[in-house]
C-alpha cells in the first residue's frame, strides 16, 4: 500500500509535507510456519484449483491397487450396462438431495488417476455409508454400472476405506531374514511382534541359511497377522528394507 501511494503521488506530481522518499516501516519478524503435510497439500490443491499438482492421493497405493481392481474410470464407458464394478478412488463434490418421500441421498464424483465417474448413493446406502462419503480418505466403491450414450454412472452398493480394503485383500505375508538375526532373542522378539498384530493373513518366514540355502516355513494360525503400514515398517526396521512382501 505504501508503494502504491508513493507511485500515485508521483504521478500526480505530489510530495509529502517534508519531501523525500517514503519510509517503509520495519515489519515484525514472523515465526516460521510449518510446511503442510502431503495430505493437507493435496486437499488444498484440489479445493483451490479443482485438480492435483504435486501428486495424487492414490499414488502411494499404485503397487497394491491391482489386488483391489483392474478397472479404472477410463474403462467404464465401454463396460456393459448393469455390470458389477469395483473401483478405488477419492470422493469429491458431494451433493445431498431429498427424494420424493423426503429421504436424503447423495451424488458425488469418484476420481482415480485416470479420470472421474459420477456415483449415486440412494437413501439406504447413504445412511449406511454417510461417514465414509463425507470423509476425505481414499475409498473402494462397489456397485452396478449405469451406462448410456452420454455418461457412465455407478449405483453405489457398498463403500469401504481403501486401507481397510487393502488389508482384507492380503492373503499372505512373507518375511525374509538371515537365520543369524533370529539368534540371541531375535526369534522371541519376532514372535512377540507378530502377536501384537494378530489378524487373518497367513505368515511365511523365509530363512536364509548359512550354507546359502533357504528354508520356508508357514507359521501356525496363532501367528496370522494384520499387515498394517506400521507393522511392515516395524519389521523392516528389525530386518531390512524390502524384507516384507505382501500377497
């Protein structure tokens, strides 16, 4: 504002009462503002611009998405009308409406890395999955496809958070480790860790033996696990990056 006033006065051939250049006051130093985390940054990019710049919320799931569905939004327009569909994406532009009997339902845009498709959750489905629809986590949508000459739409039947769907899709956890790492209490530490993450996925232990061979063991049902990101990170800190394979 000071610069604009100085320029305006100069154009009008005016000077201050005592002449001379405009003195810019010193501004108080501001404390450093912490950087947004990746999730916040993507959220604000979408809100401000209508699209993502730095990344896409599904990027970190690229390798795992094949376990959920091989279908993307780009494939839907050529799929048969009424066919079942399961697709992962991010929910945007939720619109709430009332039907003729006054019950609320929702329409929204489901976006993946290839594009977007409209989805509709009729009243019973909306009531069941309202919290997920109004959240901001990536999801897996299941429903029936409604296709005509102008557009493709998903009639929603169920909705689950993507993280939960990925966990449910993992049937096997394979842990690779040299046998030396399980000596001196290492095996007891591994058993204790597996017991903290009990779940449904079978656990295989691939032991690298001293003579160069490998022993593969299927652990008992009491060592089935829920392989969350924290679980994988903790195991890879114990052994090595890449020592855990999810199938």
